[in-house]
C-alpha cells in the first residue's frame, strides 16, 4: 500500500514535503522542551539523556512497525549489524550530541538555518566520493548561496555577528556528521530494509547516548512534567515517521529529486520558531538567510 504512494511522483513530493515540515517543527519543540524540563543550557549530560530517550522510543516504534509489516525484515547479518552500529554512532549519537547541545545555545531560527549546512556538505562530499556527481557551476552557486545564508543567520536578532564554538559551531558539526552519514547509508546499507536502517541505527545510537549520559546525570537536571512528556513523545514520533518515510522514499526515488524539498526544513523551522518561542521574531537578516539557504538547497538539487 505504502509502496504505491512512494513510487508515484506527486505523492512522493507530498511525502517529502510532509517529512520536511516534521523536521522543521523539531526546532521549537526542542527549545520549548529545554525550558519546560528545566534543563540548563550548559548541561551536556541532560541533553544526551533527553536525546537518548527520544531516539530510543523512536527506534522501537519503527522496529515494532516493521515487525508487523514483515518480521523477516528485522533480521540482519553480522556485517549489517556493524554497518548499522557505525551509522548509529555517527548519525544518531554523534550528530545529535552536537545538535542538542548546539541548539541549547543558539535561537530556534538560527538552529533551523545552520542545520541545513548538512545538505551543502553532502554535495561537497559527493564530489569527492562519486565520479558521476561532480561539482559544477550550478552546484557551486547553490553552495555559496547556502553558506551566505548561514553567515546571515549568525547576525541573529541583534544584527551583530556572533559565533560560539558550542553553539553555532556544534550546529555546523551536526550538519557535517549528517552529510557523512548520508553518504555512508547510501553506500553501506544496501540490502537492508529502509525501516530496519532507521529503527536499528536510532536504537543503537540512543543506547550509546544513554550509556554515556545517564551515569553522569545530576539529580534534578531534568524535571519531567505532563507537557514535557508530551513534547518528548511528539519529538520521538516525528523522528520515527520522518526518518522511516524518507529512507523509504530514497529506495524508490532519486535522492536529488526529493532532496530539493528539504528547503522547507529551514523555512518551517524559522516560521514555527517565530510562532512558538518567546522572544524570537523574523527580521531582515533572518529573512535574507532563509531566502539564501532555501534557494541554495533548490539549486544544488535541481534537475531539469
């Protein structure tokens, strides 16, 4: 049933847009969660535990869903386990270590724009890895536009350039690890069901985050409330749904064809942040950053 929607061009586009909106909503959800759960901005272990809980729930949801669909797809070889463990370390544990701690320092709107650097890093890495995916004038224009947008985002609300290694730096490193994992998943995870890739790498990465973070968690670092649990479950569901659908799309659609619609992620992230986070509002610099980044994403992925 799902395969029919994944193959058809228009329904595939709608699914890609839906995934991008879900990912965009994560920025204000996480920023509000930090406040609601009373996590200090510099409490690294609390962020790791929170991320670990989120992705463990998300991974289990995906694996249970796959078991209902076809339990045979859950079975993996020793080599595939090694690949999925590697993906779990890079794509979940390492990427979201940088993402969660960086987002605690920058604004939700900045985070939405800075995280899009992963798309441009992917294009750059593909140039060195694939003979048939070289950089050309169009891609260079898109990359330059994207990084100009990232610079504009760093002007922020105060119209003053700012850069903090554990803020903007971590968000850019999250983008770089995402790009590395994207190339790895395409090359190494062949023959594994998309939901199995998603479920196992989320689960393995989450366990690593919890193994490191939980023993060092200070008492009272995370104060759960009903709203906090609701936000946590929503963020887990959005990860399970968006990652599962996106990997499934990649199985039936060309990556460049659907990746173009990732321009919606920073746009949705900025708009949702302006709507739901106190003290965040659109200004000329942020608007210019959205335009440059979104344009860059479209240009580097556009196929005539």
